[in-house]
């Protein structure tokens, strides 16, 4: 049976069949998602990255499903049990769960109570009892029927054992009926509730799971973070967790579906059998499925939150490639100070001790002043770890008298220590101490967050929610896709990009990235995009995928510093010719582009969507698509949690957004929480709709718990 994947996926995702067909062809040919979304809009009908990934993922699911169908059909056929009706049901199935339900009665299994009963020859008795479950069946004595099945040789010694064996066979058959499992699965998903208790060993207030001491939530309405917390608490043996539902309703449903006779004895037999079938066979497996379904859903929701936060963090506005002084603060061990050039190159290192007495502070001030003047420092990056606010105040005292004051910013240093201890950091700076590498990372994060943060495992950046509890394989895949999407959205400077940044560019593998860096080291800066074809292993296909995302500043062709793909250069030249402007004067075109009739430039391969993108790019060639740089100013005199007072209005930076609210750095070494109910003066269902990671916000202090180090904040009244 030929499967029309294009039609199925188009229907499911509400797309046109041709859109799906063209997208799948591009994916199968090896085109990347960012490339397809940006440069193949004519073929896809301008689908975005999310839609393209959805098509790819659904195609993978359906092809895996087809392979599984083949295996199952072969297995049932080998048992000589494959009917035309069953084959049709299997072949038309679009769900792995539904498919496994259909296969369950034929699936090879370990020895069960039913298989043991069959070995004892009790299947005949079971079939006979089944024949009595009929409205017009004649009354029969079960004991007399069972008597005929007694056989000491086969291990059936009593009437009770014979009837129990027959019941075991019928119970298994009932548990394997696909229609019953589908209904009950759906019922449990809709109607059951999670109930949790804290185990007796843990007294009140002694555990972080206190809110789950007497907790109930509908399976359909429970929040994803609650699911992950409950499962974690259960794994840690602190929480006992159950799924409750109306068992009487379920048994009543089974009786209505399965009992056809009015004979009281047969009805009683069936009622007991159905109760056993449900409690022993159906309930355990379906409850596992409910748990697995909710866990998978919570994982996806949590990973989605992580992806959005990571995207906002990676796309944080850069302060710009300017001479930068970066400080990794410390008290006893001093502050590590590094100087970075306007290209992020490490120039100098000094250790200062501004928090170790008046004499050392004076010396530290002199060192800082000299470094600022010597290197014409424009930016100062201060890590937000230990001693950050004290160092911030010290730096403020140093730069305030200066005529050309640098911009001073406290930078989130999450993950910097992991980078500084990594093989990559050792490879970059083999002769530098681990703390110096950390200071370099802090400075580069201010210059260009994206270029520096790609060097760190996203899980170490500190914007996740229950990240260690979710499906790690799915988390890794989705976060890597997010990084790839961000890197290609912004574009990469071919002449300054690190290998770690290059590997996320569409079409560039780790080997090609190494080869680009080696070529650059040997031959100097790339002068135009076409020179990429001289790089080892970078052929026409990789060039097609990568070229539009790589920028060359100050190269031979001004278009090489834009997102215009080389395949569209000819049409740009036609546009410029019509406007009477040379490529060298591309920056002067501006508003004149709006007067063009784009239809005159349409070709067989370049349509209006691509032309619209080209015009947008030519309006501001080489622009950075990220937002304008902003930074928070922390309140002077508020450096520790005990400096806080209820009612204070403070400025801060959103560091993490989760399902139940957002965390904010207000400069006291402990992030405060804006609960979802305090984000706005209206109902908020999703915090991500109101705030984002890296956003500068004003908050009001509601409550401070110094003992538990908890700060409650509000944006409502600010």
C-alpha cells in the first residue's frame, strides 16, 4: 500500500500538499532548515523554521511507523493469523499507540497466567464459556462444564482451578482488545487526577516539596512544572504519588461492553473476570501510559520554555566590538582584570585587590585608571558573581572623574567557569589561568553574547526549568536547533568567527569549520564569498547552504556583507542599474527602493518573497538584526539581601522565565521571583508573553525571607 506522506502531513498541519512535497524534497536533498526558510520561500510558500521542522519530524515519525507496520504484519502472518480486515486496520493506522494496541494480541509474550492455562488445555473451556455469553444462550452449569476439564496429569485438580484458568484466558483476551484500551486510555487521560503525599519520614517544613504534602490536580490541567517536580520527588522517595479515578465507572463500562447474557451465573463469572482483567492487566499498563504521556508533555513544555529563554539570551543585543575591560570579581583572591581588543582578542591581564584594605584599593585604582587610558576602553564588563556589587561600586568611583567614561555593565556569568575549564578554553588560551579565561568570557559576552555563548553547553547557561528531569536526547536536539537558528538569523563574520561559531552555520560541518579557520590563518582574511570554494571539503553544495549566512566586512563586493545570497547577486545588479547606482554606493539606495515594481525582476527561480527579502536587506545593508543594546542600573547601596526593604522600586534584568513566573537579578547575589500573578495588572497565562530573558525591568519588592534567601517581586504597580 503506497502511503501519500505529503497529503497526510499537509492535512495534519493545515498546509498545501505542494508545500509539504517541496519541503520534504529539500530536506531529503540535505538542505538545512535555516537555508530552506530563508532562501527557498518560493518552493515552500514562505514556511517558517518551526513549520519546516514540524514537517520533517512528522515525516520521520510516519516512516518509522511504516517500518514498524512491516515488522508487525510479517509477525502476524508468520502466526497464520493475518486477516484482510486486520491488515487494512494496520495499514491505515497513523499512530504508534494505536498500532501497538492492534498488535498486542499477537505479540510474543513471556509465560502469563493465560499461557499457563492454555498449556493445561483450558482454552476449550474458555471458548465454551464465551459462547454462553450471548442473549439467547441456553442456561448451563459452569461446574459441570469445568468438571470435564479436570486433569491431574495436566495439573488441573479442581473445578475452581479449571474455572480460574478459563477466566485468566478470557481476562487476557479482554485486556488485549484495541477498542477497549483506546476508550479507557482516553477516559483516564481526561478524568483521572494526580494525588500526592509527603512520606511520614519527612516532617512538615523539612523538604522542598512541601506544596505537594497534600496535593491534587487533574491530569489534564496540571502544570508541566508540577509534573516534573512530582516525578522527581517520587524518584527521591520523598513523595508518594497515585493516579486516582472512578473505578466503578470503568468496571461498569467494561460490563456494558463485554457482558451480553442475562444468565446470572455467567454474568457473575464475567464480572469477576473483568475486574481481574482491569486491575491486573489493563490498569497497570494504561496508568504507565498516562504517566509517560504527561511526562513527555511536561518535557516538551519545559524544553520549549528553555528554547525560548535560550533564544532570547543568544539574541541579546551586543554592546558592540569595542575595546573592553572585563573583571571577574573576588574578595580574598582579588579581581581578575583582562583587556580585549575591538575584535575580542586578549591583550593583557592584571590582578587587583580593591577589597583588601585601603592601600591595595588605592593601588587597584591606579592600575584600572592606567589600563582604561592605555587601551581607550569603551566598555567595562563585571561578572555578577561574588563581590560583583562591591566591584561595581569600586569601578564607578574610578571612572566617575574621567572625562570619557566607559559604559559599565554587570554581566551574567552563568557557565563562564564551565567554559574556562573546558578543552576549548585550554585550546584557545593554553598559557592562561582558568580564572583569567573566565574573565575573557565575561568580556566577550558583553561585546557579542551570541559569539561567546555558543562555546558553552546550553544546559550550563542557567535559563532552563527542571532541565535535568526532561528527556535529555530531545533537550539536546532542540537546544542545538535553537543555537543553529540564532546563529544563522544574525549571520557570522567570516573573518573573525571561531570554529565553535562556524559549526552552527548552515551547511558547515566541524571539519569544514576547522578548514575555514586554517585557511584564514594561512592566507589572511577572506576577500569575497567565492573564496570559500578554495577551502578544503567545502564544495558547491556546502557553499550554497552557507554563503548567505557568512559576512565579509570591507570585502571586494558590498553584497558579501549582507544576507543577500550570491545566487541573487545578478538581480541586485539589475536593480542597482535601474536605479542608476553602483554597488559601491549600496548604502545610498535607501528609500528609493520603495519605488520599484518588483514584478519586473521576477524570474523562474526568484519570486516576490525572495525579492522582498533582498529589498529589505538593501534598505539597511549589513545591519545587525538584534535589538538596540540596553543595560540595567542597579540601585546604589543595595548590594546584599539584607539591604532590601519591602516597597523598594528597583531596576533589574530578567535572568530566567519559567511556567510560574520570572527570575530577576536586582544586584544582591540572589535572584528575586516575580510570580506569574504579579507580572501584570491583567490575567497572565504564560509569563513568556509578558517578559523575556535579558529584558531590563522595574520591580517592586513585596517580601524578603533572608533565612530561605527568597525575594518576592512585582511588576504590577511599577
